C-alpha cells in the first residue's frame, strides 16, 4: 500500500533520475501537460490505465497506480502565493478580475466558468521582442438555476 | 476637476442610460474588451485619445479624459474572492498553480510570465454539450537576471 | 435608474409596511423561497417577469425590475459567521465536511456537487420531542474532466 | 493503549487492504454513513458496541474500541477550505446564508437549527440531464430562551 | 418604521437623559439584566409586551416595539477583543478551555453546553480582600445524536 | 529531568491505564477540578506538595513534580475554536459580551474581572426538561488606577 | 448630551486653538501625563472633578464632564501597529518578551504584572551621545490563585 | 559545530541541572538580566568573552561560544500573545499607545524611541498593598531626518 | 484650523489645477522628492519654513503650514499591497530579504539599517535595452547595544 | 541526488567550517553578493558553472550543482517580518511606498519597476556621524501594455 505522499516523492525522484520532463511523461500518458503534471503533484487524479503508463515510464511499481486514481484533498498553494510565478496569476485576478466578471456576464448571463469541467494549456509564443507565455483556459459555462 | 471615483460612477450610469455594453464601448475605443473595461472600472489607464472617445460615446465631458490616464492604485478584488465567478479563477491557482509553475520553468527556464506586458481575452466557445468560456492570456516571458 | 442597494432597501421597507413574509413574496413570484429571498437580499437574480411580479406585490415601480436581473457581486456573509444561525452551518462543514467528501467520492467519483446548478429548501419537520429544521440541497454532480 | 491518531491510521489502512467502502462499514455498524464515517475520521464518537463492530469488520483489535468512544477535539477542515468539494459548501453559506437565516426565523422564530442534535444524508439523485447530489440535513430547532 | 440601529441609538440616549441604569430597565421589563441589556444593545430579542414596557420606561414610541422582537444578526464583539473587560473572558477560554472540555465530557458525555437555551448572571460578591465579580452561566446540556 | 510535554503525555497515559477521572485526581490533590485539570494539561501550575500527590496517584516518579510548579506559556486553544464545546464559550462572548461589560461597569465602576485571581467550577444541574451545565466564575474586581 | 467621539474632537480642537500641550493639561488636572492624555484620547476615564478641570482649561462646557467618566471600549491601536513609534513597543515584546516572562517568574513566581493597577511615565533622559527616552512602568504583581 | 537550537536546548537543561537562575547567569556574565536572558533564549547576541563565561558557568563546551555571537532571526512571540504575562504588555500598547505617541512627540519632536540602542530592566518594588513589578526602558531618541 | 486630511486633499487638488509635479514642488521646497512627497501624502513632516514654501507654490493659505509639521500616524499602505508597483517592493523583501540580512550582518555586525535616519531616491537610469528604475536608500547603521 | 534542503544545509555547514563569508563565496563565483547569497539560501538559481565553482570552494560534491540551477519556490520571509533587520524594509514600504508610487509614475508613466530583471547591492558608506548602510536597487522599467 502506498500513501500518496510517499508515491509522489518516488515520482519526483524517478523523474530526476531518468531525466524525464513533465512534458514527456504527459505525452507518454496521453493527457494534457498541465493536467498530467497536476495529478502527479497530488492535485488531481489519473484513470487507472493512465496511472499505470506513467508509473511504467518512471520505472515504479504498477500496484501503486490505484493511489493516483483516488481524489486528493486539493489546494496546493498557500495564499497569497509568495512565489513570483504564482503571484502574477493572483495579481491578474486583483487587476483584471472585475472586468472579467463584467464581460463574462455580458456574453453569457448570470453564471460562471467551471473550474471542474475545465482544461488549461501553457505554450511558448515566439515574439521578436521577446517570447511570450500563452495560457489558454476553457471551462464550461454554468448558468445559475432559473425557476 | 473629476475624482476617479466620481467619474467611474458617471461612466456606470451613462452606460446604463445609453444602454451600451462594455463590448460596444471597447470596440468604439479600439482597445481589447477586458482592458478597456478594466480601465473604466478603475483598474487601468487609457491613452488620452482613447479616454476621449470613451467619454464621447458615453456623453460625458471631454475634460474628464485626463483622469482616466492617471495610473490608479490597482487591486479591485478583496481576497479570497467571495463571488463565485472570481473564486473559480482563484481555485484554478490553488489546483493548477503548482503544475503551471513546473511547466513554465520546463519550457522557459527560471523566470515568470509578466502580468504587466500582458493581454487577456474572454470568448464564447460554442459546444454541443454546452458552450464554454475560453480565456486566453499572453504575457511576456521575463527571465531572472543572470550574471 | 435604481442602484441595487437603494432598491433592496426599498424592498425591505415595503415588505414590513405591507406586512408580507418572504414566503408570500416567493409564492407570488413562483420561485422557491430561499432563491427568491436570496435574490431580494442581493445575492442572486430574478428573471424580468419574476422581478416585476415581486415589485408589483411590494408596490414598487416596475422600471426597477431590470436591476434585479443584473448578476450581483455575491458573498453576503463575513466569515467565520458570528451569528449563531449561520455559524451552525459553518460548524457542519468543520465537523462533517471530511466525511461528506469521502462519501461523495465513494458514490460519484472524482468531482463535486455544483453550487450553481443548485436548489435548496428549508422546511419545518414536526417532531414530538421538538420540531426540527429540515434542509434539502440538490446540486448537479460535476465530474472532473478526464482525457 | 491506542492514541486516536494511530487508530485512525490503522482504520484507513485496513479499509484499503480489505477493500471496504465507508458505506459498507456504516451498514455493518448500523449508523448513518456520514456519521459513521465522521467518527472513523476522528470527528465524532461511536457507542462501544458500534466501535467494536467497526473494528471487527476491519480486523482490528477490539480493545481499541474504547478510543472511538472518547469525544475528540472536533474541527477537521482548515477554513476557508481549499478543496473544491468542501469549498462549494462554504460558498453555499456565502450566497444562501442570509436567505436561510430569514426563512428560518420566519418559520420558527428567534432560534437556530442545532448542529449537535443533527443528522445528515448524502444520496445520488438520478436525473436525465446529469445525476444530482442530494444532501438532507435535519437539526432540532432550538429557540432562544425567553423570560 | 424604525431601523434597529436608529432605535438602539434612541434607547441609549433616553437611558442617559432619564438617568436610568440597565438594571432598572431590566427590573421594569422583568427579564434578567444581561439578557434585557443584550437585547437593547441589538444582540437579542424581547417579547412584544417586554419591548413595550422597556420603551414606555424610556419614553419612546410604542410602535417601535416590534423592531425589538425581530431576530438580529448577532455578534457584537470584534475578535480578539481589545477591551480588557472582554479580553479577560477570551483569556479564560485560552487558559481554562481545555480543562472545561475535559470536565464537561467527564460529567455529561459527548455533547455541549447550549449557548441558546442559556442564562447568565453577573453579581457583586463581597469579599474582605476585595469584592469579586461572580458570573453564573446555565446552559442546557445537548448530547450528540446517537444511532 | 522531565520536559513538560513528556510529563503531560505520561500523565495522560497513566490516567487512562489506571482508569482515573480528572475529578478523582483533583479530589486526591485537593484543588478544584478545573484548576487541577488545567495544570495537568499544561495551562497552570500546582504547588510542589500538590504535584507530588498527583504523581503519586498516577504512579509517576516524584522527582517530576518540580516540572509542574514551573509557570507554563499559557494559551491552549487556537482561536476561533473549531470544537463546538469551546466555540459555544466563544459565542457567549460574541453575543453577551457587550451586555456583560455594561453591567459590570454599572455594578463596579471602571475596572475588570481578574482572570488571574480567578476561580471556576462546572457542575451538573438536574432539570426535568434536560439537565443543564452550570458554570460559575469568580474573579477579583480590579479597578483602574485613579490619581 | 455629548457622545464621546464628539467630545474628544472638541478637546483636540480646543487644545490646538488654545495652544496647550498634553503636559500642561495633565498638570492642571493633577493626573500623570500618559494617563490624563489617554483618557482625553478615549482610552480611559477621569474622575468627575478631574474631567471638569480639564474642560475648564480647554474652555469646554462643564456638563460634558460626565462623558469622560464613563468607561470606554478600550483598544486604540490596530495591530500590528504601522506607525514606527508604536511598532517599536511591539518589537520590544517580540524580542524581549520571552526574557521578560522568565525574569518576572524568577523574581515573583507564577503570576503577572497588572495592566489595570498600572502606572506609566515617559521622560527625557539627557545623554551626551544623544538624549534617551525613558519609559517607566509600575504594575501590581498578581499571583495566580493557589488552593 | 553547534546549531543555535541545539545549543539553546543544552543551556536550558544545564541551567536546570545546575540549579542556576537567569539572574545568577547574567551576574556572572556581567550583562543586564533581560539582555543576557534574551541572548540565551535565542533573541540576541553576546560578545565572545561573555558567551564563554556563560558556557563555563553552565558547564558547556567553550567552542560553542561562537554560535551565541551570531545575530539570530529575532521574534520569539507569536502575536497576539496568548500567555497572560506577555498579553498584558500587548494590552499596554492597545490602551496607552496613542497617549505614548502624543507625549513622545511633545517632548522630543518627530522621531521615535529606538528598540535597538535600548536597555530594559525588571525589578521588584515593595509595596504594603502588594508588591509591584517595575519595568524601566531606556531607548535612544532617533529624530526623523530633516533636510 | 485645518485637519491633515482636509489639507492633503487641498494639496492634491491645487497640484492638479496648477499643473505641478511632485518633483517641482520638492525642488521649490528644497527637500528630496520622495521625502517631500511623502510629507504631502501624510506620511511625514516638513519644517515650518518648508511647509510654507510648499503651500505658497500651491496657492494655499500659509496658516495651514503648522499642520504639516505635526508628526502623523504613519503607515499608508495596507499589506500585502495589491498595487503592482508596491507589491514588487514587497516581493523584493520576500526574495532578497534573507540574503540582505546575511550580508548586512557580515559587513556591519549585529544591528540594523535605520528607517528613521534614512534617505531614499528614485531615478531614471537610461539603458539601451530599456530604461531602468534606480532606487538608492541610505540608512544609518544602528548596532544593538552591548554591555 | 540531493534535495535542495539537504544541500543548503550542507552549504551552511561548510561555510562555517571553512570560515568563509558570503562575500568571499560570491567573489569566487563571480555573481553579486546579494544574488549569490540568495541562491545559496534557496531563493534563486545559479548557472551550472557558477554552482560548480561555489561547491568547489565549499568542498562539496560537484554533482550537487544541478540542484542549484532548478528554480525554487521563492518567498523566504513570513510577513510581516518579526526580525528588526527585515522589518525596517517593510516599514519603508509602509511609510515611503505611496510617495515611491507617485514619483515612479511621474518619471516613467503607467508601469512598474521589475523585481525579476533586477539587481541589488548593499554597501558600507563611511560617515563621521556613524557609518551608513547603502542599498542600491536597479530594476527594468516595465510599462503597462497600450493598444
């Protein structure tokens, strides 16, 4: 039986020893990078066959796969984030949040963008003045119930 | 002389009276929706000619345009956000933040995505199982200084 | 043009003057009690014809109805709640939250109960040892996206 | 002598090894699912014979049963919850709390719903548009003392 | 129509002008001192005839009595209290709370002392070495539900 | 030499093994229940002969008695308390604190009830409608210095 | 009738108009500087004849004196203090607090220095290397109750 | 090589074993009580020869002296303090802080009392009505820079 | 008599009407930019003749000058700062603070950089790859007292 | 494989054993003092050849160098800082932050000073009245995006 903490530590070490990137693991597993990485950092789940493929690539025992299919207690960042990479996302809410809410309601009505039925990608966007980070999010629109 | 608070209140009222959307105002001004709306909510600045076009459409006095060009004290959301629309963005940091950091460093090195040299769009993505909210962010990659 | 704050104040006063209960207003409007009351407390929206019926019963001007259809900034309780009625709900999360999470995952898998596609009722349950408050919640199950 | 922490860890492991669900354990013990699970997560107590039945099913030593009858220091969620399953309950207080308070007072008077003389159930409600989570709570109404 | 805030302000002024003590008001109303005072500070309710007696003594309009029968949003102290009188009560929880919990469970079992079905008195206890404050609380014992 | 933490752990274990109640220990030591228990939970001190009697009853080494006479760093509850037993005391401050302050000043003048020269008792009060918890506190009145 | 807030505002204005120092007022009233000033800042009380002398010097109506004898809700600094003068006192607790506690117990036993039966003075101490601020505090030693 | 934590633990144990008071150690070292104690609690530094004298008295290895000369990360109290001894100092800031600031500025101008070039003493002041704790602080006055 | 708040508002308006920069005002007054601006934002003091020069340039009444010489309650930023300009300074403490402390002690010993006897400048540093902000701080080194 | 925590501990010990200063290490590595120290405290990265040079000087294994090139989770100070050295930097934001923002916008426009493309130096500035700490920061100016 493997606890999640022990398993995630083994994943991290195997990744370094085998010199694998999160991107390579994700491609092998067949799940988008952010989502596969998130699961292997303890913030999500993989399906059983996906977990087995990840462990196989990392040279870890197949019987540990079940642990990666169990829903974790999510929330891997203490707020406000002190790390600048994460803080900039937080700052985007502070600065663009009110406008985001207005535009979302204008285009959709009274509802939200789901963070559950949700997909996210991070890409490198070449730019002569300095490359850019492109983040794409797609979440299902969920309207508030009407009666 | 108009204080920003007074002016923003006038903008909000004029928008309702003239039955304008933030999208229409942004198109008239020639600035992306989120950015134009953000400025008119007190979280950013417009250039003088842009501010004048916005006020013209809203039927507000041109001499107020200067106020919209002055950098505000940013930060329009109290954290954690209680509104579900904004909270879902916050939750995305909690759940996908650690993976985002790993992938960003893997693709770019030791640095961040700028929230200053930054652009953001919100679009409606049709989907037969229910339309989706698509958020696109593009921020300049800023490497930590090396010596 | 009515601001939401002004309108909600007018609703509260009219309700007292006309000696109406939230339950009577909700029945007249045709929306479940908690949801109708929530909207009239500034935590939700009504559809236009519902808002008009509410205002008619309260003897308030029909042109104010539009204001009640605009999505508000939600979050009407400062946390932790100091009022005992609300604190008991908070305590239920503290005490039964971990078991709720386990059972929900056991019955549904890796996902959540929606608080958006959501309905809630409060009823009086007669009991010889002292009547009971019965709270019924029904939220759509939303599975985390799989790939 | 077993400390509660050690015992709960043993319960969790035995449950996995024997491939039992919380629901099966609860049924064997004869206590509602949420309440039995809550006790086995350290947030409540079982009566001695109930604790013995739970330990028997899990293959754990009977003399540990006493530990499960001792009132714990309750409060198993750090607030605000970062996990989306628990956060949605928290959001329900934020959004529907004020209306809940109004309706409760309207139907009962000046008092509260007890979180001590309290029962809670979670069920799967089939729905062609997607199954729903049904939560039912029943707490004794406690009036404030009058003189 | 009187808002609670306005009415409580009027009570406070009338009490000073007429040179009444909280104790005299409570005696006239026939409700224990702490409870009557608490209601007149906006932290509780009086029954209609009690409210009318209080207002009569204070020379305030009888039609305001209804306002004092409506359950308020309770919680009149920001925590931790900065005032030394209130802080000492808070310190008593810090220092004697753990022992209180142990003793209560030893004498009663798994349950709590109600703060709703609750009564409290403050008296002067003469003592040659310096008079003492005697606080007496009496709350109904509420056992956790068993199954 | 025994650290307080180690000693308190030994006390807790010996109490369970010898099947003693806090009440029995307190009676043997000759100190009120809450105060004796508080000291043995690390929130107070005993006099040397009292500590020796407590250790004797618990079958623990007499040379550890000195440790129980050293003033501890007090404060054994993290605030706000999540445990319902302790939270109800906290709620009593929230709801009855303002009235307590008014009545105390009315009966005593500008000063406080000491939490140092202080005594507290918890008793079971039989009541046909359900037994009650009776808490009695007695603290010396300390007037603010006058000049 | 004067509210405390209104009266304190009048005191502050009169002090400026009449060009008085807190020291001069305190001397006229016959109460140590810090204590007299504290009362006139709303953090303490004066005796009636002292309040009358203070108001007389400030040219304010004598009937306002009663207000200054009523115990206020104390606590005039939001913590941690942002002002450097007050922060340095806070820092002294952070740095010297643990040693203060050890020495106090070594010299007195298990008890505290009262902040109620307490006196404080601030003086200028000439020093060739730069004058010094001398703060003297004297608080009654209060031993914890023994049994 | 000794880490500070390990060394401070050794100091504490040796002090108990050798039955020394902080006052005796300070006198042997030749540094005021509070300052010597503070350094030996990890909140300050000693000069090398002072550290050697302290270790010699405590029977600890001389080569550990260097560790006590290294500036620590100061701040040994979590705020607000829960221990009553320390809380009373905190309360003094809450209640007398505003007056302290006024008097300091009146006597010195725009500046502060240094907490760095600072000395503090705690003494027992005999008093027939009960001995008193006398705290004397002396900090250099630092004026804000003028231009 | 001018309150500081009223005066600072008048300063801000006059600055806009007369189209002055903080830099021009500082130069006229003869005080470094940051320090003069800070005083006119209510975070510091000017000497009387400096205050008079500032008011003269702004066309404000000379008798208001006294108000600008009174030490304010400092602390004009709520922490953590939400505005990106100020947050970056905060982030510099988070990231470079520990190294700053090590280097400062290495170069100076056990002491601090004063924030009172302190000067600060902000300049534009031309750079072909994009101009830079140069911040220069100079604070007196204050050693901890030795004995 | 070395975890960062283990490696940083080894660095700290080796630095003491070999009697090296952070300044000497930085000079050997060829990176500014604050930046080299920051990386060796776990708040930044070195390039591979720089890490190797640092480890060589410290007598640590070269294969650990890779660990120092991996971006860490930054944020090494808990806020507000309790250590006086770090608190003074925090106080500088509280007091001079608002003026800094005004001057920066006046000299540059709507943008920020980067904390990423950033350099910082700490020097000893001799002064007959007492040496001073000189801190120099240089961060790239980043304008908000315009459209």
